[in-house]
C-alpha cells in the first residue's frame, strides 16, 4: 500500500494536498459539499488587520488555459476571522489550517500574525508578499529583497508557528527572494502566486477587469510554477509548497518530483468544487501506476 503522508515544517499531513488561499474561502462552503478533513490542509483567504471590500467589479476574466482575477483581498479582517470564521471552521475541520496573512506594512503583517498566533487551529503562517491585485503591500514586498526580509522578520518575531513566505513569479530572481526570506526566518516557501496579465473587451476596447491588470492562474502557469519550485528547492534548505495550475494527481506527483514537499490547488477549485477531493481520491492509484511507494521519499529525492 502506498504512503501519501508528508511532513510540512514539522507538522505531519495525511497527504500533500492543500487548497490554495483565495480559492477555498474559510472552508465552510466546501464543507457543505464533502468532508474537507480529507485534505492535507488548506490555506484560508488572505486576511488583513481591518476588513477589506476588495477591488471594484468585474474582478474575473476568462482566458485560454486559465483565468484572471483581481479580487483585491476582500476579507472580514483578522478579528472577524478569529471571532466568526475559525469557530465555525472548528465544527467541520479538525486539522491545523494555514493562515494566509497580508498587509500594507511589516507592522500590519506582524499585528495579524500576532493575533492568529494565539489560535490553536492555526498550524502555519503563510505570509502573502506576492498578491498582484492591491495597490500597496502585496507584490511590492515580494519583489524587493529588503522589503521581503523586513516582512518575514517582523512576522518571525511575533509567532512560534512555522512561517511560510508566499512568493511572486513577477520578479527577475525568485530564488534570490526565497533565499532572503529563508535568512530572515522563513520556515518554508510557497511558489508561485499568480502572474500578471490582462484582457481587453473587443467591443469596447477597454480592459475587461475594472482594475485593468489581474493575476493569471490555471493550467497555463503550471510549467512556470514547476520551474520555480525546481529552482527554489535547490536554492534553499527549507520546504517548498508547489502552487500554480495543478489540476490532477499527475500534476501533484510532477510538482513533488521537482522538489515540492506539499502542493496547493487553486483555480481548479473554482472550475470544479470537488477538484481537491477527486485528486486526493485518485492519488494512491496514480502513485501505484508510476511505482511510487512514498510521497515523503519522492519529495526528498526531488530535492
């Protein structure tokens, strides 16, 4: 029998499949469809110090091989998450959850992390320094080495949870940013967030998205994400979570062969809400097909 267990920053997971932030909310809607405890874990919606409405609509645009989004970190704020979302989640999910945190400054990131550090449900802090859909913070931090280090260091000071830096591919040297984050105290890396892109409405000649530019995700970005994971996993000594265009158990295995310890499923959840469930269900059979006995051994060999 194959073994799907992996260990991410000291926390064992039954399988490496996580739902990516922004595509799974706070888990409750999906819990109405299937038992989300089959997941290794999931990263909940990007959370800021204060509630955010997000960007104006339209926020979503179709494109070949994926989609564009410009949601803009709509969320109820960290206090709302702690008071309302986590108690409801506890009723349907009994594993550690990954807290995706965002901010406009290192101080805001630290404030959010400090509050979530006291929550026993939170297993990891995923520091989003890569969102392309906000005008301040976000990707600004993930493309500047000094800024990235300042955010990671600020979060590291206020939490005992593993700190995972979520990186942007919209930079000239993602491996250098990963190394800077590792040196600043990160325990892991998530790669990648979305690529920047846009669409134009031929009838109006204007951008489809109200924010003009959005984040490209879906199968089209998988080769880019795979390349990033392959390079980062060889540039740092901390685990890497592969994210970007994964939509099948074969993609999971390929990403782990590249060096990922775990993976995140994003846009596939928006196309098919049962995507994570079906990938987890089919993963053991796919492992057997390729003669893989242990995913933990596979990701070690991939590095």
